[in-house]
């Protein structure tokens, strides 16, 4: 081969190699361009994702801030509303207390009787309703005190001719239980056997329990379990009436439903007894109560005994009182004279208008007595009266028997402790002629 041909072949091959190299370079460039394009696309994608994520985070942050703002506003509004509610409830409670207070004052004004004579502040306050009024509203009580004295002064100057004003009292006992025990009582010469009360009797009395507890007597006598004449309470939830061999200790809210209405004592008089809770049926201290007990007489194996509270029949049952006599002393007030140990089971209470008859009075008579103002009550001319103590002395140590049988009472105290005497409580004045 010639040199020219070899040179031609070499040149041609060199060109083919260069062309192939250029084609390979072009393919590589195209691949690189694709790879770069992919990388740029991925970078843009990641950038978009990051941007969206950032935007989402910002939106979430804004939403959290918005929710916190809403919560703060709601909390603020709730607190404001709760504050307004608390203020409203406080105002309502204050208005209710004021209304209750005004209602109590209205009740006191309606029930109290102005003094018919001029009194100093201490004696004016000795009236329970006046004392309660002063506790509720001192300024108003002071105005009433001044008004009472002004009216008493005018009454004395204009209408007092031919009329007299008599003070009325009750006798208060401290009882023989609790921290205030004083063992004070009043002895009498009254013996139920002397007047054949086993053949029939009526006992009428007003009592204000100042404490309620186990076995407490307003007055009475017991020689044995078959010879009882006792009146009081067996517990804060039970009455105690003893007649001959019978001892009535029924609950106020159960078993004392002999009223025609079928109601128990606690149901008849809801303001006198606890109505709800664990103490339901318990007697509430501090209220004046009128009791009447009638016994139709032992004309057979048994006779009817009825017990009335505030004019309403609460118990009717057949009992007997066959056994009488015995050496136990006479009846006492403020407790019970008991065989063997004398005075026992005292009651912290106030006592007023105790009347005993040797006949059984009817329901109309009981209602009439209850509905008569006890400060104006006078049973001294009633038929069958065998013992009557009004407790109107107001001083001294003697309680007069107005029945004419001279069974007067005398203050007594255990071991001669004169500081244990019962005390007189002023109830107000009544007009007498």
C-alpha cells in the first residue's frame, strides 16, 4: 500500500473516532443536562415542600395564637360572667337575708304586746320578743322601746283612770343536766291521791323547753311504776306522760297520730320540730308549748286518756290507774319527786299556768284554753279546779295556789344551795280592772 492510502485511512479513522467522541460527549452532555434538570427539579420540589411546611407551621402558629386569644377572651368572659353571677347571687342572698330579717321583725311586731307601763331598757329587754327584736335590729328595737314608753306615758295620762296594769311572769328552771345544771325546783303540798285523780283529771300547762334531752320533767310525782303522775319528755324525740301504771313515751313523728287528720305531732306543727336530716322529729327548744292531758276515770279495767299539744289531739289510749297512796312526798315543779331519791330528772325549761282539775275536760275546753292568751288566762273560777299555779309573783320564793286548796309552792334547792333557786321571767303586762 502506498503511503498516501495509509495516510487516507488513518485520517478517515481519526475522523470517525473524533465523530464518535463528539457523539459520546454529546450524549454525556445530554445525560448531564437531564441529571442537572432532575436535581434542579428536586431542589425546586424540596424548596416548595420547605416553603409549604414553613407556611403550614406559620399557619399553625397563627392558629394557636388565635385559639389562645379566643381562650383568653372566653376565660375572661367566663370570669367576668362568673363574677357577675357571684355578685348577683350575693345580692340575692343579701336580699333574702334582709327579707327574712324583715319577716322576723314583722312577726315579732305582730305578736308582741307593747308594755303598758314605763320600763327601763333592761326590764324592757327581759321580754323575750323584745330581746329577739334587739338582736335583729338594735336601732329599730330602741325606737320601739321609746315608743312603748311614750305610749305608756300617754295611756297613763289619758286612759289610765279606773284601769290597772298587771305584770305577768313565768318561772324558769335550769334543770339538773348539762353545764348549766343548778338542781333548782319548787316543792308543793299537792298530792294527786288527795283529790282522787285516778277517777278522772285534766292537767293543763304551758312549758318552754330551753333544753331537750333524756328524761326531763316539768312537774310530777312517782311513788312506783304503778303510781305515776308525771309530765315531761323522755328524749328530744319523745314525749313522757305518766298516769298510774302507764308511761307514754311515743315519738313526736311516729305513733302520736291520733289526731282526726291522721297527722303526727311533728306533722301538725312543723315549726316546732326538726323536719329533715338525722335530727328529724326532734323537738326544737325555745318555743312555748301548751299541753293538756285528760283522763276519763278508772270506771273499769281501763279508761281513756287523751293528750293535746297546742289544742290538737295527738294521743288517745286506754290506760288504768288502779294503785294509789304511798309514802312518797308531794308533787314538785321543775322536775319530779321520785320514791327514794326525792327530786330527780329536772328540766331546763320555763313553766306557766299549771292547772289541775278532778274531771276530764273535753276537746272544746282544751282548744279554748290554748287559744286564750296565757298572760290573760284565768281558770280560778273553773269547776273541778283542785290546783292552779299562775307563776305571776315575779319575786320572792313562794308560788301561790289559786285553786283555794292552799297547795302553795316553795323554792327549794339541793343541799340548801340558795343560788340554785329558779328565776322569774317577765312576760309583759296586761290590763286589769
